[in-house]
C-alpha cells in the first residue's frame, strides 16, 4: 500500500493531495465526490479523510471505473 496512506499518515487530505495520491487531476476528484464515489467533508475547503480514500480503493479495487460512468451519473 502507498506509504502516504499508512496508519501514521495524516487524517485529512486536500483535493490536490487526493489527486496526487490517486494519480488523477483535481477535476476528476471533484467529479468522484459530486457523483458519490468518494466521500468528503467541507471543513474550510473540501477535504477527504484517509478512511474515505481507503474505502474508495477497496470498493473499486479490480473494477474499471471510467470517466464516462462518473459523468453519466451527474445528471441523476
């Protein structure tokens, strides 16, 4: 597992930090949040907990999650 996500790591991550961890851009992280794939909290600016990132990775591990799927859920 990524050493940045181990138990001694920080608890809250900014959108930029999440994007770096997931190797995607910030807009993708915002889309994942907006569509309900990734949980976040509004605490000053929007933040994502370490648990939410790990839950997201566990849920979608081994599955293909394309941006078309994410974008198609936005209108619902």
